[in-house]
C-alpha cells in the first residue's frame, strides 16, 4: 500500500511593480532622441554624424536605465529591486522595513537603504487620497455608512502607499520561510554603465580633435 503523497506547497505568484508614467515618458524621450540622432547622422556634415552617434551611445542607455529598467519583483522568499544602475536582491529575512516618505525605500537589517525607483511617490495622489478619506469619513459620520465609498483602509490609500503596504506585509509574512534567509546581494548594471561611459568619452574625444 502506497503512502499518501504530502500536500504540495502552495504556489506564490510574483508581484511586479513598475511606473507606467516613467515608461511612457521614457518611450517618448527615446523616440525623440533616435529621431534627432538618426537625422543628424544622415544629414550632418563633417564630424557631426560621429558626434551624433556618440550622443546616442551615451543618451540611449541612460533613458533605458531611468525609464524601462526600474522594477520591483516580490515573491514569497525575496524582493528584487532593479534600479537604474544596480540590482539589489533582498531575502525577506534581511528586510528591516519598507517606507514611503518623499521617496520609496527599503531598509535591510545591517542599516543599508535602497531607493525603489519603480515605485515613485506622488504627493498629488497622496493629497487626493487624504481628501477622499476626509470626505468619506464625513459621509460615514452623517449617515452611518456611505453607500458610494469603499470604507476599507486600502481603498483610501494612494497607489504608492498601497504598494508599500503590500511589500511590508510580504516581508513580515515571508521572513520566517526557510527560502527567505540569506544576505543582501547587489549587482551593478555594467550593460548600462559601459556604453554610457563609452559614449561620453567618445563625445569628449571628438570635441577635442574636432
């Protein structure tokens, strides 16, 4: 007689946090840079085409770094923070706190602080959420329960604060998991840094010899 199979461990789907306005702005800047740069390469005279190529080599990686690259990935065991120039992996047991003041930040237990570029703070959205909370509270106080407002705390929070609260909850729930142990690891984005530096150096050299 075969023994019953142990229950399978539940699957935890990764959560992805990105800045939609940042991606949209980056797409517009990238399109504009490519349009102007390619036009200068085709129509330019003298060393203008080479200067344009150098500027593109410097500018395109920076646009990608600050718009498309930032993301926060959260799973059951760890949090991955991909910022413009480096990627930080924090097992939940190493996370001391996640906060959002004027910027979103995660703190590790050794005192390190890392900004979450993918979750920008919008003071306008925060003020809008505060006004909605005040309005809902006034309605609730007059009639007992508002028939139009969602009275849960989460629904009354700004989107950034909701994301930070989700990450804090995941950190608290996952810190005791066996797979969530380990140190913080950091990897520099040399694939972004190298071409940007090369483009800047090439631009300066062309200006000097031109």
